[in-house]
C-alpha cells in the first residue's frame, strides 16, 4: 500500500474544505456496510423492503406518492378533472347496457369543436392529405391551389417528407407566412419571421415563456398575474413551475371586463410576498367569453409599462367574435399604434393556435408565438430551450401555414373556403346568442352575453342546504351541483371553482359547440335540472 506523509492512499473522506485524510494511527473506520446501515433507507433515498402476504420480502416502489415531485401534486386541470373521468365511466356503463336516466353523455366541458360535430375546412384537409401521401399530387380531383400549397410545404421539409424533423423554431417558410399574416392582420405593422416560434398548440408556447420568467426564492420568487376566472393551463403551469399565482378578478357585473384598479390592487398586495414579473391576458376570454375593447388594451399596456411587467397575450380565439359592437384588437397592433414610448420598450409574447376559431383542429397541435422586444441573450436561451424538444409536430406546422395563408381570391378553392369559414362562424354566433337567451330565462341562473370565444360562464344560485351537503361531502358546492347534473342528465359541465371565482359565487362553464339541435336539448335539460335541484334543496 502506498503511503504519503503518514496517510493511507485511498483512505480519503469528503469534507467541506477539500479531501480529508486519516493517519496510519487513527482508529479504524467502520466497514462500508455498517456505515451505510446506520443511515435510514429513507434518508438515503432507497426503497424500503416490506413483508408481503406470503411471508416473503418484497421491495417497495422507488417512485411513490411521497417521493415524487411535490409540485406535480399541486397541479390541477379542471377541464379534464374528476367530473370528466366520471363522464367516461358513465359512457362505458351505457355501452354495457346499464340503465341510466339518459341515453347519452353530452360533453360540453371542453372546446373540442370536431368532437362536437363541427366539420373540418375542406381545403385544409386536402393539402394535409397531399402532404401525407404525395402520390395524390397526381390525382386530378384535387384542386391546383391545394397541390401548389402542398408542393411548397413538402419542399420545405427534409427529404420532401412531412415525417422528417424541422428546425426547432419551426419550418422557415411557415414562419415567413405567419409573419406576413400578422402584418396583414395588424394593418402593416412590421413582423420579423425570426420573432416567430412555431409551437405544439398555444399551450406549449405559453408554458415555455413561463419557464423563462421563473427565478428567485422566497419573497423574490417570480409572480405571474392571471385573470380570475382563468383557463386552468395557467394555474397548473405555475404550480408545476413553483411560481406565485397572482389573481386579479374580472368584473362580472360589467360583462367580465378588466379593471386597471383591480390590476393595481392585485399587484400591490403581491409585492409584499413575491416579485411580480408577468401579466397574462386572454382575449377573447376563456372561460368568460368577453372581448376586450381597444381602450382596455391600451390601459393594460400602459400599466405593464409603468409596472415593468412582461405581457403575455393569449389570442387563440381571435376569429371568434360574435357580439355587435365588439372587435378583436391584437395587443401587438395596439402596442405599435401607441408609439415608440411603448412599442420600443414593452416586452410582449402573443399566442395563436389551429385549435380554435373556425378551424377547430385541436388534434394537430399547431400554433405559434411571436415575441416583441425580447432581450437578445434571452432570445438565444429561448431558442436553446425549444431545441430540447426537437421540433413541433410537422403536420401541425403545415396546418398553421394553411390557416395564415388560406386560398386567395381567384384561386380554385377560394369560394368554397369562404363559404365554409363564414358558415362555421355564423353558426357559432347563433349558438352564442341562443345559450345566453335560454339560460337567462331560468330563475337562479344569470348569463352574461357570450361576446366571443366558445364558452358561457353563467352564475348559478345554489340553495343553502345544497351548499351544506356539498361541504359535508368535502366538495365545492358547484362541483356537487355539476356532478349531480351529470348523474341525472348525462350533461358534462365544468364547475366554476375549477377556473376560480369570487368567494360566495358559483358558476359553471359550458361550450357552445354542440350542434344547434343538441345544444337546444342540452340547454333545456340544464333548465329543468336547475329548477328541480333548487326545489329539492329549498
């Protein structure tokens, strides 16, 4: 054995000040087995052994509810929560012949247009079919403009195949088309394709931006302002990332409008315990269906500039505007029209998707985000971050390209495209009005106008006895209400508590997506159930 200055080579212990060595005359160390056995299995992070029923020792799981990531356990996503799981069980029970007081489950819990019967846009599916199976390019039944779009997309793909990876930021030609679309939408405001990141739906871009914003511990931890009611993606992502959720309340009495005074209240209170860094806006709103006025957007931009907040504008429902006097204004357009004082300084990320509007193509997971005034070094980190997941789904990128570059006047598919697009949006507008009208005929239900998006968020009055029974069962009163409705009518709604609401108020969210005849049945069932429920617990 080699000896150096009275020590045994290899007899080295880790210490705070570097390696610690033992002299030849030091007492012997305990054996490694004995040393390890003195540490509890739990402290060492090793699974414990336990006695099974047959008397044999069995090894416990490495990953348990106690040893998993604690932030994941805080994540909740009401849109696909317990009530939806029960709806799936009921569908299975019906298929097995079990008798229920209804013949089908009507899912009005999620904005999945095609699942509710909305038909896809013909041109989009033609081009995607051509891209998926290029042999069809020789088929004379496909229009020439569809073939031209497919050729351009395939030429931008590695090996001329939609099955290849793309650049992590997205296919260059698609990002160029997105930039040109934004310029047209915003009246000529310049858009750099390098500021466009194609994403796996809008959700992917939103979560990516939230990751960039996270930093600090304790009172310096990042806080993010989100509207209440809110889309649960935001609260779920913030919980997983360990950020502080800062709630600001929309004004239900004024059609879910946004009040700057309320933003200031929420911000001032939050600064006592965290570092607010971002403000999220959903416009048109989910779940509340409001459309923000231009004046409101200007106020929000001034507020963000004054308080040094990063703006995140979720604009996935930008084509879904139904109410008279309402109009979609993009945050970017308003920002640049307010002049250099704001357009050169306010940091903004905006998001769009193929999943909503007239497209409803949720399953393709296509989307984009545009970043404005981002620090160059941070932008490099963003590009690095998105490269970790290689690239968004290429079929989703192709579909996003078609959304921003649809058939143009004079092209073979233009007339049919306009006809289908107009019909889809017109039917949605009719169903938005129908939903508001029917719900407002029910005593104990109050529904604001559905100005945009795909949902209504009516306020419901729940009798005191029902509230007490719900609390005795450990349920939120509106969850109790919605679960009873599901069991008695087969209608699957989402309780307002899953989106957030002012204390003492109760709501549910329902989509306006079912076909008109089925929506009428749904609304009548809701009306009958509420009357029966109120009578039962009064």
